[in-house]
C-alpha cells in the first residue's frame, strides 16, 4: 500500500470518483499517522450505485441458484488465498492484534461457506391435496437491491455476514463500510470480480452520515442490514422502516458474566480477560460486567487484578502485544471519562494495565470493583477495556441484576455445576449465551441473536435468518383442469 491512499467508490464493476468532494482522514491507531483519505459520498453517489445495482439485479436474479452458489464458493476460495492480506490490513487501520484480525477473517470465510449452501437453505416446501385437486407450494425469491451499513470493529467479518447471503439469494448489494477503517473492505471488489460476479452485483459506496441517510431513504433499496451503536441502530431501523424497507439493525450491548464460587479459576480468568480486553473492548460481545457470586468475590477479583496488571498493551503489529489501541482519540477520551465517573460514584480501582508512551490511541485495561447495578457505568455501553465487578449473594440475585439491563446481546456463566448452568440458560434474558465461554459468538450456521435493546427487527444476521431476511416468500395455490 502507498503511504496515504485516496479511496474511491466501486460501482457497476468500476472504481469511480464520487460526485461529492468531501474527504475524511483514516488513521493508523497504533501511531496516529494518516494512512488514507475516504470520500464523504452524498445522495447522488448512492443513487448512482442503486441504479447500477438495480440494472444488475434484473439479470442476476435469473441466474440459477446452483451457479450463484458455485460463484460464491469461488469467492470463498479467493478469501482464503488473501486471508493474510486482509488480516494485516485490519490490524493496520483498526488496531486489533494480528491474531485477532486473523480470527475475524476466518469467521468471515465461515459465513461465506454457509451462504454458499443456499441451494439447500433457500428451498421452499410443498403440500399436495390441501383440498381436492389443489396443491400449495412455497417458494423464496430475492428482494432486490439491498444495502449493508457496517461498523469499524469488524471491517471484513461483518460485511461478509451480509453480502454473501444477500448475493447468493439473487439480490444485488451495496456496502457502506465504516469511514474509520475503509481500506479493508476496499479489498473486496477485485475478489468479487475474479470470482466471476457480474458488474453491479457488489458495489461499494464510502461515506458517513449523508451516505447512511441516503441509503435509508432511497426508494430503490428494498432492505438494509446494520451493525453499530444502539442510538444509531434505532435511527436506522425507524428511518428505513418508515420508508418501507425490511430492516435488521444489530445494536449495542452490556454483557454480564456470572462467576460462581465453583468456577475453574485459571481458565475463567483467561476467558474474562479475553472477552473484556480483547480488541480493547471494542466489540458488541465483550463481557464488561463480572457478576461475582459470593463467597467467590475476592478469589476472582484478585486473580483478575493480576491478569490486568500483566496485560501487554502496545502497537497492534507487535507480536508481543496482547491489547492494541482503540480506534480514535475521541473513543479513548470517552473511555477514560467513564473510568473517572465510576470512581467518583464509589467504585474501587483494583488494577490497571500499562499504557505505552506513544502517539497511538491507547487506553489502559482497568478493573473496577464494588460497582452498584443502578450506576450509569453499570448500565451504559463503555465499548472499552473496562471490567466492572458487581458482587451478589446468589445466582438468583445475579440473574436479577443481569436481567434488569435494557440490553440483551450476550451473557455467560462460569461454573462447574450443570444445575447452575441450566438455571442460567433458562432464565437469562439475552440471545447469545456462553457456559464457561467468554465470547459466545455463534458459528455462522446459527443467527447472531441479540435480544431487547441490542436488536431492532425480526430476522437476525447469518444462519437461516440470513436467508429468510434476504428473500421474499411466495405461496402458490394451484388447480389444473
């Protein structure tokens, strides 16, 4: 890559300069340097992409599903060949470690594998003789031009939760990636081309709020997939739905991890640190609240404190680094403000990690004990490497604390008791659960199933929900004379 890249949009199989002249800077979070300029596309730029995608849709929808699946498998193999290039690009512009980047690329490839099974998962069903001489058939058909609006924390994985499912179902796709790390998604178009997808099937439009609002209101876009913060998810859902679109909007989280006194200590601590501090806490499945069931509170807090103090924070590309920077200086300031507010409210800072002397956007991992469930810091998403400890007297009390949250993305329990794990599974109000697992991310054949304020919509991303979201159902009742 050149030192500073000037990005363009990709429409109808061609790189194009947007009509808008606005630009934003893209940084390397590890050292603060500018590595790219990204266009701030406007409504006209979105309209150009929609027109190209609609033109391509009229032909792509008639391509046999087996051919679409074979082309998707070709794309999947190209992802495999370019996995290391994608991972290194993520590390450079997003700030997660190379190991974390490789893991996210693997999950992207996994989603593409599942999408390529559409000849099976897109099947309808049939009933003979629902009445004398009358049969009924259900078939699935693509919805048209669809769009994905994706976040900064997974610039490769989340777009590939969307585009492969949409495209293999016969739709055409417009990606509006995060303006904070747009270089990695810009590596997709040559791979789609080489795999054999026709021009206009996959399109890429850069930008920020103006581009997003243009996507949400454009009459030519039939469905919108979104992942991001809770306030933005609500805006996306209400605006797009008001304009007649099908919407899935994956939102924020406050994920609780209940630690029972009988939890296996070493692996529990490792899982909690990985969950709360991996990717500097900038992921919606980060476990941020440790609910310590007494009499095990001191035991788990002391062990977590040692792990936090020993955590190696540094440049994302350094092989010794265990936690890289956050994406922007404003994210760092917000996280530090939350830490200060928690301590002012009465929390005890038990431990914090090192922070390198660097121009990068680094924050320390911090462990705060004696948090009260009603405090704002225990209710709002921090999106940073801050572990909060709430002490409770029983599993029942821990479940009540967790279930008071307005979010319901994920939750975990650490225990050696099958009875406790079953009670947790039955009663917790969250969509993705871990039993002795810190990041309960479903594999791609299953849906990313957030609950409550963590999701707006009806059909989730990936799995069979992904196929359902990107297809219309038709029910045909027939009689022949």
